[in-house]
């Protein structure tokens, strides 16, 4: 999962570095957005995207989202334990999420564009456990790996980007998790 997150950030940086020059000879715009996926089933999920809109032509985009702090890196995560280690009760489940998408864009006017693409998504699950003796954590809550919610596969991605001067507002949807997201960024 860390590999996919790193790949996403590097791809956005590389794509951004060469895109500005291509825009000099024709009308259109590009946008960089920073995204937030509001969903209680996952830890905080953020993302970024690079979109190139061309006047009366098809453009391209790349975007992705990743859990802000991987659950496996938290202090209250115990890699060597599982849900059956001590018989402690499970109090909930959380998941880490990562996706990377590529696709096409199309301008619907001067200030509005749509995007549609496909990508790869992955979910890793964790169980929240409660230690009634407070040995493993000061509040009694700790995390262990739980593979039952794990899943990966093809993700459909689409949405709209509204350009308001130099500001870009994005509304998108990830089919793999059946969840919408919002983005805010800048146009150039």
C-alpha cells in the first residue's frame, strides 16, 4: 500500500512538471486538486489529482487517494497479535484505502469539465480490540490485522471540476468503495 501511495505522489509531480508547456498553443486549462474522502469506515483519506482540459478535445488525468496515516504505523497497532490472541472483544473495524486512477477529461464549457477513468483500489482491514486489563494500551484500545475486509480490484472514477478563476472545485466518485469525495485546488 505504501508503494502505491508513493507511486501516486511521484506520478502527480512528474505529470505537473511537463504539462504547463503544452498549454501555450491552445485554449484550455489544467487543474491540480487536493481531495478528501469523508467516510467513517476508513481512517482519514486524502488524495491529489492532475487534470488537463483541452478546448474541444479529449484531455487526460491522473488522481489517487490514500489513507493519511497507515494503521500499521500507529503506536497502538500490534503486528504480532491477531483477533484470537487473548480473547479480547472486538469493538470495531477500520480500514486503510488506496487507489490510483487514470482517464480522460472533457471540457463542457469555459469553466466546467468532466472526467472519467479507471484504476486500481485496495483495502486493508484492522480490528479494534479492547484490553480490559489495560496492558497493551493506556485506554485499553489496540489494533490488530484483520483480513476479512481486505479487498482489491478495479475502480471506476468520475466527476466534475468547476473552475472559478484560479480556484478549482472538484466533486468525484470512487466506485470501488461506493463513495463520493470533494477536492479543492488551483487552475493554471
